[in-house]
């Protein structure tokens, strides 16, 4: 058998500490790690040959030791509102594996959402999704695996390479997957996104959205960075929620509210309830009244989201009048509620839609 040498390490997995070990092993100056991180995160350069202030030997060592881009962009769609979505294919394992041309099970999505001076990256944490929400395209093929810390961070890199992308100011873990089911990789990626040597994104501008895992929510309360927690509630009572979200059978709304309240008490960070409005399913006035009762139990904001239709799924988008009526009912009952602007509808911007539509056309 031919020895092909060590498998390259993903550069987006690296930290100043890991690079200290690299420089020490190869008898390189200690400041090299800082230079490499500067090239990757500040300048967006992932070709060692272009790192011109490094010696030829150093560039050669870096090229041999590190893997820079593991994801391959299969499609890029641009909406009329300049929202941009990337479909990214990943190898089956890190380190030199051939990337699939079209493989619905190894693709994820990431979205750039511009709004004034804000540039929000919506990133995925898993390939597919284990939750299987009945209204969502992400879980139609089930779960194919977790994304590593580096592959989560690499999504930011790919978005930054888009023309006129600008600096990423906000990150939401609202792409494919359940972030708290990939806890270590997600929290590691957040550290890199927030770090001064990384992307330098304020922790308060990073949001983790979860379908609701009480134990993981309590564990997140011990995380050292003051991120925002969003609970994908989507229903005002357990009966409706269990019909929409299979994992809801494992945790009642009361349990989730208790875990979220503990998160708030320990971190001081208000909770956001994400509520996807599905026509004639959870968008009636009586549902708004029930939801108000849930939301008033703790310091919570409510984001109302209009459903983006997914081909093949039996759900419809509510009318604008129904959405505003729902919002008014919540406000009259003292709930801080906002309607999230629909972005990128013309490019299948809902989570998992682009992957699903690509697969069904193949």
C-alpha cells in the first residue's frame, strides 16, 4: 500500500493554540500562526501561494499540512432583494475525498441576507436534519451527518467571497439541522466566529435556533459567550406542536418554557420564540391567545414567520391580513411581537428548499 502521508487538517478548525503546536513541530516562528489566521479571516485568502509575506518553505508546508476549502459550491441563487443562497457539497470525510457532483445527502445550504448595513449569514449545522418537521424541506432526506466546526465556519468564508458581500455582522443558526444536536461543533464554530483572530462577530449578534432540547438548552446556559437563543415553537399547544414536530413528543411546551426561563435567569439574555404561521393550522385568533399565554410566562420576544411553500408538502402560506390580525392579538395581550420580513422567496430561500428542488430535478 502506498503511504500518501498525513491527512491535511482543515484550516477553519485551527485556533492560535493549535497553530502554536504546528509552528513548534516544524521549527517555524511562533508568529506564523497569527499571520496565517490574518490571511484567512481578515483577507479571505485561502491559497497559500498568495500569502506573499511568508517564505516559500512556509507556504509549501502550509499547503501540505492544511486543507482550505472542503466544500464545493454547486449553485448560487440571487433573489430580487439581493438575498443569496449557496448550495454546498461536502465530501464524505475530510481530507482529500472527491467531492460529489450531485448528492442530495451531502449538500447543505447557507444564505446571505443583506439589510442596510447588516449582513446576516444563515448557516447550517448538519447535513439534512433529524427532527423531521412536517412543514420543512431540510429533513425530507433524514440526517446524513454532522458538520464539523470547520465546515460550519467555512460557510461564512464562502458567503464572504460573493461579490459585494461586505463584512458579515450577524449569524443565525437557522439553516439545515438542529444546532443543539451538534453541540460541540456549533459552540466551537461560534468561538471562531466571535474571536478577535477569527471573524470578530459580536456574540450578541449570533443566534442559535433550536426545536427544543431542554437538557441542551440548560447546557448552553453554561456557554461562556452571551449569544441569543431562539426556540422554534411553531405551535401554541402540545397537540398541534406534536403534529408538526416529531421531536415534540420528547418535551412538552411547559418543559421547554422552564428550560428557557432557566437560560434567561442564568444568562440575562431574552429568549426569542420563532412561530411559523401555517394557513388554517396554527394561525387562528384562538391560537394567538394561547401563544400569548405561553410567551408571557418569561422574558420572550415572538417572531412571526410567514411560511414559504415547499413543493410536495401540504401547507400553505397565510394571507397578510391573517398575519397582521395574529400580530395585533398578541400585542393587545402584552406580547412583544414582530413579523419577520420574507426574504428570497423567488430563490427557494426557506431552509432545505434549494437542496430539495435540486434533488427532485436531478
